[in-house]
C-alpha cells in the first residue's frame, strides 16, 4: 500500500491502513497509518465501521481494531453517540461479547472492556440493574451446548473482571468515581454468591476457577469488606490444596485480607486466624520437600494477616494466644531452613512484620504494653538468634557455586537483617549487646567446641549493625569487644571485612576512649595491604582518622608510612585511594603545627614528581588517567585538610592563644605546584576530565582553607580566565562561583574577580551567539554564578565593564532550554536580578526596555513550554516582579496577554483577566502566588478539573 487515503473513513480504507500498520516494513508508512487510524477512531463514521470490522470472516487483528474502536468511541467520544442509539448499542455489544465468547481472547477482552465502559456511563441512573442483567444474559439461552455454556461462563467472568478495572483506569472525576464504586459494591452480594458457587462446583474446570479468582481480586478494588467475603475467602483457602490454582489462590487471599478496612470487622479477622494457622502442616511439608513456591505462598498469607492487622489483633486481648500462634508461625518462616535466596525465599518477606509488631506493642496503653512486652521480649531475643543464623554465610565450597546474582541478593538481604537488628535494639536495649558479647566470648574461648568463622562473623555483624547507627557510648561491653577483636583469626575475607566494618562503626566510641586505639589500629593497618579488604579497611581507617584525629599523634608515623606504601604500590582502586587521602587529610590537620608542613610535603612530593613526569610527556590516552588520578588524590587530601577546625578546638581549650594561619601548608603546596598545574592545563585544555580534576583541586582547597586561600586568588583568577577562554566548561564557572562566595566582598580582590567575571560573561555571550543549545551545563553554571554575584557583591554590576543587560538576555534565551536544572537556574537568576531594580541602574533600564519580553517569556513557560514541575519556580519570578516592580507589572501583564491564543488556545479572555487581577494584587504571600500560577498552568494545558489536577 503506497499511501493511506485520508478522504474517507471506510471499512476498506481502515483494512488497508491496518495492513500497512502491521506488515509494511517502512517505519514512516507505519507512522502515517497509525496517525490515520487514530483519526478514523475519532471520526463519526467509526460508530458504523466498527461493527463491520467485527464480522466473523475478518482476521483477529482487524476484529481487535474493531473492538478497540468501540471502546475508544464509548470511553472518549460518548457525547458523539447519535440520539436514540443507546439501546441498540447495548444490545449489539452484548451480542458481540456472546459471539466472541469462544475467542479470540484478545477480541473478547476488548469487547468486554467496551461493554464495561458503557455500563460506567449509564450506571446507576439509566441502567441501575446493569450487573444482574448482564449475569442473567450470559447465564441463560436456549439450545446452549455444554461447550457454549462454558464459553459464555468465561465471557461473563471476563466481563465481571474488567468492570472494576475499567473504573480504576478511566479518567473519571473523583465524585463520579465514588458514586460508581458505591453502585457496583451494591451488587457484590449477588456477584459473590455466583463466584462462590462456581468455586464450589466439583465439575468446574480449572480455567473457570482461575478466572473466578481473578474476578474476586478485581472487585476487591471497590473496597469490599472482609465481612462480605467470608464465605468466598473460605473457598479460596480450600483451593490452596490444588497445585494448579495455588499461586492464584494465594494472590486472592492476600488481596482479601490485606484490605485495611478489615480492621472494622475484628470478628471476621479472628475467624481468619485459625484458617491461616491451619496451613502449618502444609507449610511444614513444603519445607521438607524443598517446595519453595508453596512455602513462599503460605508465608505471604501469614505475613499479610499479621502485618496488615497487627494492631487490631493485639487489641483482642482475650484472643492473645491465637495471635501468639500466628507470630510463632511467622517466626518459623523467618527461620526457614537453608540459605536465602538459594534454598528459600520466604524469610525476607517477614522482616517488615517484626517492625510492625514492635511499633504496635510500644504504642499501646501502659497496661497492655506491659502485658505484651512480657510475652514478646523473649520472642524478640529469639528473633535476633534466628536473624543472625540467617545472616551466616554458607560454607566456602557452597558459596563458591553461587551465581553473582544470588550473592548480590544475599548481600542486600543481610542489609535488611542489619536494619531489622538496629530497630530491634530500640526494644531490647543494652541487654541485646550483652547477649551478643557473651555469645562471642564463648565462641572465641571455648576450646572444646571449635567454632566456624561463619558463626563469629554473624555475631560481629550483629554488633556492627547496632553500633553503626545507635549510640553505644554507655554500653559496658564495648571495651570487652575491642579486647576480643585481636583474638579473632580472620581466616576468611568475609570475616576480615566484618572485623574492619565493626572497628569503623566504633570510631566515635574510640574517640572517647583513645587508649583502646592501640588494640585495633594495628589490625586496620595490617589489613590495608590486602586488596581483598580494600573497601572495608580503608573505610575503617577514614572513620578513625575523622573521629579520633586529635588522639592519633603517637600513631601518625605508622599510619603515614603504611598509607604511603599502599598508595605507591597501587594496591587499591582509585575510589579507595581517594578515601586514604581524605583520611590523611583529617590526620595531618590535627597534628602539631610545627610538624604539618614536613609531613604534608613528604606525602605529596612523590605524587607531584610523578605528575611532573607525566606533564613532560606528549598527551595520550595512556597518560590521561594517571594525571586525573593524581589530581584526584590532591583534591581528596585538601578536602579534609581543615586547620580552621583545629583552630576552633584550640580556641576552646586555650582562649585567645590561637594565631591566624599566615602560611597555610596547603597554600605552600599549591604555590609550589601552580606552575606544574598550569603546564598540564596548557597541554590538556580540551580534555574536560583533566580540566574538571584541576578545578576540583582548587575548589576543595577553597572550601577548607576559606580566607587562608587569599594568596592564590589573583593567580587563580588568571588561570580560570585562560581555561574558560580556551575551552568553556561548567567546572571553571563553579570554581569561580566558590571564589565569589568567599572573596566577593573583599576589596583587595575586587579587581581580579571583576575582570574574571567580565571575561566569563563575554565568552558565554559568544556561546549564546554561536548556539548555546549544546552546552546546557555551561549555561546552567553561568546563571548560578551571576545569581551568586547578585547575592554577594551586586555592586560589581555598577562597573561599566560588566554588562548586566547581556546577562538578562542570556537568561531570556535560557527559558527555551528543555533541561529542568537549567530552567531552575534561570528562574533563580531572574528572582534575584529583579530584586536589584532599584540599586542597579542597568537592571532598572533593561527591565523598562524589555520587561514585557520577560513577562511574555515567563507566560509562555507557564502556559506549556516548560515542565509543570517548574510552576513553583516560575511563580517565584512573578512574585519578585510583583514585589519589586508593581507599576511596570500592571503595564506589561495585560499587554503581554492581549494576543488571542497566547500563551495557550485553552485560555479565554475571562481566564486571562482573572489571572491578571490575582497577580497584580498578590505582593505578600509566595504560597498564594504559587497556587495562582499552578491554576493558570493547568488551565493553559486544558487540565483544570481533571484527576491529574486534583493531585497536582
């Protein structure tokens, strides 16, 4: 088919278009066909040609399009239905569903969805008895064979299933949706009775009963109560004995008992408890037979009941034993034999139940809380034992056979267990740590029963889980634990890792008990040379250096020596090398001032020498990564090398005795390295990775040195100017923003910073002239930079050298960018810029000249050009205009909105006038301005009054 005839929507034309859509290999022709077919479905002729497409002699694809067209017309073009055609449409649809009862399934489902859509349009006013009438229509019929009867039953169940689904998926106003939900719920008793009969019929085929279960799940979305589903639920429990229906029955039972409304029917809930407990034998057999599917399904049911209705069941104090039995059943699921996820998949389902039970017990009144804590504290101690058993690694030979995916699932499972242990600690308190310590001590000292590394690791894992987030400073067992750690023979990588993570989690405690550092620091330093322990060991070292930096003077030489050795030998990957340098930054900055420079130079000199060697080589793909790596090491070191914090500490200890850092060691290093860095940039200016790495060195230094960075400001301004002129990059702009933030208000640096801003603005203007669309990151950073300048040092714009008008027009163009971060930056710039319309003459002038252009651009963005999520940010700009330029706003706003169809064809003159009135009188409340703009944005998009708008 060469092309699609768009003149007439006939059956033949539709069939040709479908042929083209399905079978033509040319994607352009497929797209043309798709567009034409969409127009055909929207046309008035579609009410007629859809029936011809459903004729028995048509192929299923054409029949399916006919059914889809019917649904499209009914759901989206209901108002186009010719007068007096409702009865005919209804009877024809019912007839078509009957004819397709035997299939094809896709056509039957689509026809059922169309019929469901029709029901929703006329229920309850025009057809209040729709559901019983449809049940009757498909249950009766003369001369119906058994096969036809079964097919009609399938069709009825399909129709009943899609009816609530169509209600859920249709775009219907909330009030109408609520009315329809109530109208359908009235028919639940008769539908429930029918479904129950079908489930209990001994001769009912498996396919019928499976559709019944799907039907139940669908109707539950109508907020059907547990009380109204008791009999059906009992039938579903009976189906758990049938393997073919087990999975679907589980889904249905979980759906029924997970309805939150069930809590209003405690009596009905109490009837469910024995039914769930009755599954224990089946669960036990499934575990013995390693039937993971069955044990997983039964576990889901038990957890759904316990988790959803825990509070309600706890409140039934007279039935505490039944609930306790359910808790025991869930505990058995938590402790499912074997290792997750290879031997079992049930235990992970139960973890959130233990959170819920704990929360609900501790929120009860004092009397009941006391009662239940007596019952459940021992249960939670048992839970800890079970969880630590589940957290145990399998035997080495077994673990070696696991797939990478299984190992990753096991890792995340242990994280979930760790979170659970941390939460349980809130209930059990220090007694839990004592319990773990006693068990660990027994394992390590009992020579009669040698312990496996897995058992030791699990107990340490428990300690670490708690110490990671809970303040253990008052615990009396931590000194004993620190003493036990050197006794552990780390004969596996997993155990060694957990030892390191445990030491790291105790870093804050060690800061208050520095005498204990001598016990654990050698363990960490010894592990630093093992690449298998890289993440855990380096993390522990970094945490110790951060928390205990003021107590590490005696250990500094050892830490430096070992760290320098592993860095030179390239034992660790790049991220861990960065962590080591951060650790050394913490360490060095806390040393006595007369030792710092010497140790700093000994640390960085080998790396700078290596950098010098690389700088003398011609640029190549081989030497770029090591250059970036070494620059990264320096950035990481300087990011934590903070003498200001040391000064604050000394000031507290010896008020009035601290001196300013006239010659900060980092400044000394940077001054020495500056020519080298300049040399590297000269060769690598076009490589963004290298430029970013250089900028990071200075940015990290700036953030920690603050005003101590002053000796380098002029040099750095020149360097940034060279970088940005040769190859504009966002990283150079972000570094400039940091400079402005710290030194913008210092008169000594007014000249170099102003010169740099002038250069950056001119270069960026040329980018806009040549086409800025390919540089959204540069544009975003440029806008953030000028926003910062306006906040910190707005009088820079009083200089003739810096053209604020150029910045204004760059901002106007930036509103056209599709990237949300760039648009947010644009809004921030204008919000700040407009605030200066009185104190900066150039701002006042540009607003007087082109304020209307700004308003038009803003209105375009609000009216649909920008993402809806930006409405709040655009409202901030409008609010700034309203607050600072009210007279100009009143002049511009109506004029900007004057053109018909601007900024959207959905807006009437009344809409625009109402918007103007609201905006012009709002100068006080930002929240109110946001609401006005959001409402206007919805109107502009034609979304006012939709369900989307209700959630906006």
